C-alpha cells in the first residue's frame, strides 16, 4: 500500500482553507502535520477521511488488491470529538464501533482486538462497565483511541490524538503506535506537540495566499 496526495486544496463555501498540499507515504511511515491554529490541519484530515470534498488535486491509496475500495474504507479517523455515547458503557460503545467498522476481508485479521483487550492495552480495564460519561477527559480520550484496535484499517488519521492525556498515557500511545508502524501501518497525525512516532515525515501547513480580488 502507498499513499499519494498531490496538490490538494479544500474550500468551505468560497473560502480557500488550504492549497497545494502534497505528500507520499509507504507502510511503516508516519506524517505529522503542524502549523498555527486555523491553517487547515483538521480540515485536511477530514478531507482525507472522505468527510469533506477535495476541491482540487488528488488523493490516492494504492494497494495490490484487484478490488478497489473507497479511500475512506482504508482509514481510521479520530477527530477532536471522541464520538462516544455518554450514557452507554465503554464496552457498549466499543462493541458498536467494532460492528460499524467491521469489514469482511479483515474478519480474521490478527490486528483486531476485542474491546476488553483494547482497553487493557490502554490501562483502562476497570472502566469497561462504566458509562462513558462518568470518565475523566483523559480516560475518554484513551477510550476513543481504543477504537483503532477493535477493527483494522491500515491508515490512521489522528487529530491531536494525545489531547487531554498525561505524559505516561502519551508515551504509552506512542509505543503502541510505533508497534503498529513496525507491522506495516501508516499514520497521519495533526499535532501541536511531538508525538514520539518513528519514521516521521513532517508537513508544515501555512495559510493560503490572500484573494486580493475581494479587497
């Protein structure tokens, strides 16, 4: 699998959020996206995940498979919001995401964990039967990251993944991610802080040029 992004641009309405973003990634490689607030880091990740339209340029995920799938089906997206129901337990939430993200061609994939194993990996086994809304902000973020492990998608798209995490939890997630990269995964993460990932490429985003026609 290889990822090719060439001259990507995204607009919201008539406003150009970013332009001319290009990168290439192969298995075991990660990309960190940095830049000031409002420059389009989150928008880029959402566009790669298929949640926003790409205005111009191309984004391709090339595999050896003869059966083409939409790019979004290769991607795990973790955004700013944790996407969990507060009234459901941790186990119920992760069971939902495991069913929702399941794919027939990865049913026997050894990278897929049970919800129980996923929360144990993140040091939160004691929260399994608690309502998600009872957890601290740091615990909620770790449970959101557990979604990465209960179904397999080869490309992780992470928006500030360690937000609300303490140093120990951040270091643990870096170790988990590096293990995933060593197994051939690909990770793209927007961040304001070093994440400790291996094989890192860097993309510094800058504001698009002003449209002088509107001034």
